[in-house]
């Protein structure tokens, strides 16, 4: 064949064949991903939806993930079991929902007096956190990747003012993960209730208080309509990381390109969710206060008692679970260094700006 003839024929080869896309080069993949959150929450459940959309975008539709809201496919607190068993390939849920199964899972999401979203992301990806948590999740035939963060959460909604520790005695409060331990230690009665049931429980009077996330979500759930006093700062949750829980067999079946797309989508969703919360919370808090909510600061006595309770919790959990102790010591050292650095620069600069 003459060189000119060959070049002429090559010029009409379709571009799709000349430069294959990820989708064309890979086998079509479809996953199901149940979540622990209701569809009404465009922030946190929206993160699951946007994660799936980003994966599809990065793979030209070759890798599809169907996101399901809480209860549509599995119970809100049944996500881990669904992924572990292989009933679904993935799930969207925070690790601290499952501390009853393994205390160390809390570090995948956040613990009282813990890390900010920025610190958690750094610890996981560059501070050794991923390797430690991989060992924990291995027992559940899973891996988990940070794929969202709510940022610092508010202290919660209360029917009556909390002026001292005694005001917590006998208080029925919805508090997830180890927050429930803190409240129990201080005399309250923590309840683990599905998010969609929070408003009815407060309306019926079966709950006295609710700790959920932040102004934009709390307003969406209508919690300001069933309680008046809104407490801050969110010292018990400086950030809650949402994990993309993935069955290990499903993860192993992915091509390197699809795995890279999934990890990239998780990192994007983590940043995007935090940015949405930071943007939406300001206007939501203004509306809540204008509507009659009374914003209050925790009394020093209460915050001090919460801190002592958290230290007690870490000691007890470390004694009961070697994995918790090992991860906590590593996590604590990293956080201490982060706090020293931020006190020198970030926090010091922010305090100057706040003071004007």
C-alpha cells in the first residue's frame, strides 16, 4: 500500500476509535449505594447523589452508581451490614453510627473534641489514618473513603435552657455515636432515632432535645418549630466525615481507571459538601434567629464536664478495644501537632479578623 493511500485511509478513522475513552476501554459497571440519610437533606444525602453523578461524569457513564436514600433499599442504620455482606457494593454512612460493632469505627467519622474537616482529611490521606482504618474495616470485608463532611455541628436544640449540669439530668436527647455516651455520663438519656423520626418525636414529647447537624439541615427538618434553645459551639462534633463504604470484592473488581475515578469523586464530594454547608449555614442561622430561635452558648461548667467525660470515654474504650487504643494514640498525636500549628497561624489570624 502506498504511503499516501495509507495516510488517506487513516484520516477517516473515527475519532472514538483513534482515542478510546475510559468508558469504551472498560467494562460497564453498575453499583447500588444505600444511604443513612433522607432525600429531604440536599446537603448530606445530596452528597451521595453528587458523588454518583461525578463518577458517571469522570467515566463517560461507564461506571454507574445508583444512590438510595435512607429506607429505600436498606434501613438507615443497616448500611454497613449491607455492604459487608455484599448485598450492595457500596454504602454512604458515617462510621460512628456503628461503634456498637467496633468502637474504633468512630475515628472514620469523628469523635467528641476531635478534628476539624481539614485536619481529618489530612490525617486520613497524609498522616497514616487510612492505613489504620483499613485494618479495622478489613474485618468487615470493606474499605471506607472520606466522601463528605458536614463541618462543625451545632450543640443541638433543647426545649428548656441548659444553665448547669443538673439541667441535663434525665433529659431525653437524640445523640449519635459517642455523643450519646457523653450525655449519658452527664445524666441524660440518649436515644438513637432515625433522622426522619426526629421531628415527630420532639412534637410528641418523647424527646426533650435533638443534636443533629447544623442550621441548614436543622431548618429543613423543622427542629426550630419544636424547640427554642439552640446551643453552640459544636465542641462534640467539630466535623463529621461521611464515608463511602465499599465491599472489598467490589473494590477489587474495579479497573485501575475506575478506581481512580471513584477516589477522585470522593475527594471532590468531601470538599463540595463542606463548601455547601459553609455557604448555606449563614443564611439559615439568620432565618432561625429571626423566626424566634434563641442562640445560646454552652456554660463553661457544661463544656468542662463534657471534656472530662470525653477523656474518660477514650480511656475506657482503649481498655476494652486494643484497636481503639492504638488508633486513638496515633490520632491524638497528629491532632496535638495540628493544634500547635494552627494556634501559631490559622486560628491566631482568624481571631484577629473576628476581633476586627
